[in-house]
C-alpha cells in the first residue's frame, strides 16, 4: 500500500467561489484523493492523495476537464 502524498498544483482561470467548488469537486471525484484545499487568491490547490491511484497527471486532467488550466507547482 502506498502512503499518501501532498502535492501542490497551480490552477489558473478561477475567479470566484463557484470555481473553487468546481475544482474541489473534480478532485474529490477521483479515487485516491483524500483531501483538496483550493486557494482562490493564490491560484493553487494542495491535494492529499495516493500517488498510485491518483497520480499528478490524472489530477491535472480532472482540473482541465472542469474548465481550468493546471500545472505542477514548482
């Protein structure tokens, strides 16, 4: 079993609390995502996840499918 990891992602295109909800919902639908803290002002999301069940690429794709751009944070 893999231990959870925290990953920070940049998210662009969020302008309001509804956007925050959409990004959070998109991540919570993924198997392996335990928690997602979306920060509107900073344009970031901190995700606690199982990297085997929810790898970074899958999380980025889920955010993009919800209508926002996302990249791994440096």
